[in-house]
C-alpha cells in the first residue's frame, strides 16, 4: 500500500469530518469518551488547516487518517517530567475504522516521525486517553515512552486521565 502524509486542504474537510465522526462513534460504542463536542471540532480542523498543521494520511490516494502536528503543548503537561527537547507534538490523531487493524497505525506514526525529522525536530510528544488501551499499546509498541499521567477536567468524570508519551528520534 502506498502511504503519503500531506497537509490537509480546506476542500477535504467533509471527508476529514466523516472519518472523525465514525472514529468517535466507534470509541463511544466501546464506552470510550475520548473526544467531546468541542475538541476536536470542524472549527478546530479548519483552524489547523489554515495554520498548516493538519495532515492527512493517504493510503493508495484515499484519506485514511488525520493528525495535527505542531509545537503547542497543553498546559496540563507542565508537570510531566519530559526527557527530551526539540519536540513536535501530536494532537487529534485518528485512523479511519476501515483501515484499523492492518498495521496502518504504526505506519502512520512512522510517517509523522519522518516528517518531524525532516523539519529538524528531535522528539515527539503526545497524550493518549488512559482507557483507550489500543492507542496506548500502539504508542508503546512503537517506542514511545510513558512519562506520566494528567487529568483533563474538561472531560466527564471518570474519563479525565490521559497518558503522556515521548519518543526520541
């Protein structure tokens, strides 16, 4: 399968939203309240497209996933004992349910890491919803090191814990 990571364009917003909604619904069916109505949202994706930090994963020319890559870090991360500097940050990473379970999650991360390296970043940081075992396993099997947990109080009670990860490239 031919994979390419490229900047998202505004004309792709409907496809991005369709994939996001299907991902969110699948998570919610599993009892995982990872995302809410305000993040990520259509406005979020449009803002990140305008900023040039929203990327899509193309699998044989079809949008298979989406991710925001930038330097912004959540204030909740301030108490985490990060090990590396020169970092790029992953936000709102998702893969179309149609493509899940085929090894594309790892390939998608690898594409993000390659792009980060070409831009001069030395590490990647991200957080993952604590109850989303699949995501946490994906990051750990791809060499991301657990750095600690944080709580997003904006999330419903019982769904506030997120795990922070970091990888040196």
